[in-house]
């Protein structure tokens, strides 16, 4: 998964939040290899090291999304270590505690949740080793068990990481969307795009490539019955990286067979899902 693009109303406040509360950095476009790293005026790419995580596009005249509409549920930032995650959770508690929304032990991972100042969901998480994941007939066991943030911080925080959080690696681990119905999400993301189902339930679907617990998820928890999105603040684009040009060509063919319009600007193949969430696929 590449950086997620967000349309934002107050770009200065959003840059301040992502750099101060999450210890991310404004990236120099020349130092990144991400197709999502936009180079236009009014666009700021936020990341860690040379890895883009969020692209903020200034759109002060756009309306806010309506309640119950499709769009972004959260962007999930994956950390290499529990210490790096603990340092970031502590920073959120110090800088923006009012934006913290909860935590959960998902068996495959440990996760903490918050919203940015414009209501875009964020997950901060660390994976357990793959040897600890439990698979049964192609489905991975996940749950939402209690996870005490204070105990997690006390157990895993180190002075070294607190002193230099920007040196800890982070990537976009997965992207979770709000959609109108799960059956349509399965037809699109599994049957057409080509992800594999890792976990499913009546109100949510988790999909991945290469045996990960999930690269994308879709739920109807607050958006059941939602139709195509209007152009609003919030999610602008989900960016996916694949290994080769052949993967992009095969995806183009599958989309064509299902009569889904596409465009290719020489860098990325773009299309929209049934709810007008924009997807861009490029070669890593």
C-alpha cells in the first residue's frame, strides 16, 4: 500500500497535526519514489524517512462528507516495533489526547485508533510475527480484545525511541473503507481487482495479497446502503503498488471485462470502486 491522499480544508492545521502528534515529516518530493507523492502547489506529502504515508491536498471549498456516506474508515500506519508504536501513542496522548478513540488486540496485531482534526480515521499498529497468526481453511483468526494503552506504553517504551521517533520506520499497512454493502465489495475487490479474502462477516470484508492478514478492508458499520460518493473532503485516493507491469496489464484486462472505466497517465492505472472511491495502481 502506498500513501493515502486526503482532501483537507485547513492544510496548515493538518500538517501540524501529522508532524507533531504522529512525529511524521514533510517529505521532499525528490527523495521519494511514490507515485502518490503529488508535486502540485497546495499539496503536502507527509511520511517517515523517504516513505510517504499521507498526501494532503488543500481543498478549502469542498463540502464535508455527509453522515453515513462511503469513504475512508481509516488509514493504518504500520510500525516495525512495539517500541516505535508505544512512542507514537504516547505522543498522541501528549499532543492530541482528545482525538484518541480506542485500542484493540486483533490477535494478528496490536492497534490504537484516533481521528485527525478533520475526522479522517487513523490506526497505529504493529504486527505480531506471522508464526503467531492462526489460519483455518484460508481464513486468518482476528478479534478485537481489550488492549490497555497505558500498560502497552509502560511495557514497550524506550528512551532511545522517545528521543528520536522520526528514525523509526513506518509504512501504510492497510486501508479500511466504508462501503454500502459487502456483497458488492466482494465482487469488486476480490472477483475483479484480484485480492484474496482473509476474513469476512456480514458487515465487513478483509482482503490481501501474498498471505498478509489484510491490505484492505471494507465495512458497513456506519454506511449501510450508501451509494456513490459525492466529491467531498476526506478520501481522495487509495494508492496500491504491485510488483510488475504485467500485474497492471492483467488488472486492466479484468477491469475491462467487467466494463469498469480506467485511465492510465503513464505512472498509474486509476479507476473507481462502486462507491466512487478512487484507486490508483502503480508498479513499485
